[in-house]
């Protein structure tokens, strides 16, 4: 019986020869470094003390949590009415900490998120300019000023930009609308960098013309990829980033049908604001879009016609922090669509983690509003988070 009990002690039965081997067996194992210590040097702490190991001789390291930066959460306005810069606004604390982990031993820490009021927003409108989108283009022309007015109660720091897309130009044709006149096919063009000038937005969008399609599939995925990764060109700030993708078509398969087999590199390839590698790299895959939009903290709004709503609902289900809205002929519908989508996306707080080192895992306990709590191994959602609400993880 005594032998069986001894063998059940994993610290002893592992027959560790060094301190390092011992403490990696599990958090219950300690090592005695006293000279001449006769029993097994690897055992639980209480057993080592009972066997005569001195307290100074016991090696039993413990994990620690060290917080280096823990500024309190802030609102946009501070005392005196002064507005903080976007990089000065704090919505989560602590901001920086270090974990020293021992194998098999867990560590706990609390993150608090508070949704800031009047938080800056960058919104980039990416539009399909095929001929069938003419009426929708007219609706977008005054979007800059109308959206700024409509969103004043959300933020007074709104910047808006515009980009256009058509199709992957497999066939070089200068005028696909002949005998009428229109521009040559292109996949993506950045028309206007993010700006707070609503009048300039209207002027630039008013210059845009629709064009004919030679292929049935638009270059939507390529355009989304370039708009996301060309951070400096577009002018994305480290604030809430919204990408509105507007089309009346489905999404393409890939460029292999046209002989383009090189995988998309997920890099910025703009020259004079025009994507130059459409005939060189394949169309991005859905998984590439998912990773790119997540890595660049971009919330996506698919503003599509009723015919393709179901298809984009399925796509949105695979892309975190995305939603789908339906275009209509009502000029004010685009503004309301964006506002509704913004509230839908921003009312949820999702805590996610990047790829973890081997042997490390994270589990969450989310403390949401009204005493609601959730547990899980992946990032948890807290719904219906309003301005000023706090969420603890």
C-alpha cells in the first residue's frame, strides 16, 4: 500500500534529475537544493519540508502578473471641454502587462473596456461602378455632408473617403460601352483619401462615371484587400474603421480561369491610386480577407441589393465584425443603412486573442451588462453595449 501511494506521486515517479525537469512536471512539484539531501529532491513542498529540506533550499517558482501601464478609461472630452487626440483616448485598461507563466499553473487578470463617447470614426466607401449601379451612385454623391449631419450625436470627428471598383480586366478594352463612351475596365481605384471635407467628397464622387462590364464578376475582393492594406495611402487612423462595400453583384471565384495563378500577397500595390497587379495576382480568398480585415481592425458593411443579400449574409457570417444592409432607391437609405450598421457592429464587444505560443491557452469570463456572464476558450461577446457602459473580462 505504501509503495502504491508513493508511485502515485507524479513528482517522484517522474524521476527528475534536475530542478528544471522537476518544476516542469506540474505546479505541485518543488525541488530541494540542500547539499546532502537524501530523499527524492523532487516532491511537493510540504513533503520536502517534512523530510528536512530547509525553506531556503526549496525551489518552487510561481507565475506572476506584472502591470506596466494602467491608465484609466477616458471620454473624448476632458475637463474644460478640450478634445483629446484619438491616440490619447483610452477605452481599455490595463494597456500593458507581462505574464511569467509556470507550466500547468494558471494566472488571472482583469481587463476593463468602456465604450468612449464621441470617438473618432474613419469611413471608407467602396463602390461598384458598373452601369447597373448608376442610381446608387447618385444617392452616394451627397453622402459626406449628409452622413456628417446624421452622425453628429455619435461623433463630431468623422472622416470619409471613396474608392471605386469594376472588374478584373482579363481583356484589355478601352471602351466597353461602345458606341457610348465610358472608362476602360479596372479592378480598383482610390478616388479620395479619408477627409473631413464633406464638400470635397461630393465633388469627387460627382466626377465618377459608371462603366460597362465584360465579365459578370466584379473585383470586389481585390478592392477590399487594397483598401484595407494600403493604410498610409487611404489615411486610416487608429480609430474606429468602417469599410462600406456597395455592389449589386455577387463575388468572384478566382483569377485562375483567366490564367492568373499567383496567390494574392495581401500587400499594397497602388500606383497613382490605381491597383496595378490585378492581372498578376489571383483574387484574395475569403480566409485572406478575414485575416486582413481582422488584423487591420476594420468593421465591414456590405451594402448590397436584395438579389444578393443572402449571398453576402453567408459571407458576412465568416467575417468577424461585419454586417449586411440592403440598398434601395431612396436617397436617404444609404445614410440610414450605415448608421444602423454602425450601431449593430459597435454595440457588441468581442475580445479576441492572436495566435498563442505552444502550450499556452486562454479562457475568458465575460462580465457584461445586467449581471450577464459567459465563459469560454475563445473571445466572448457582450451585446448591447452603450456609451459609458463597462465590460470586464
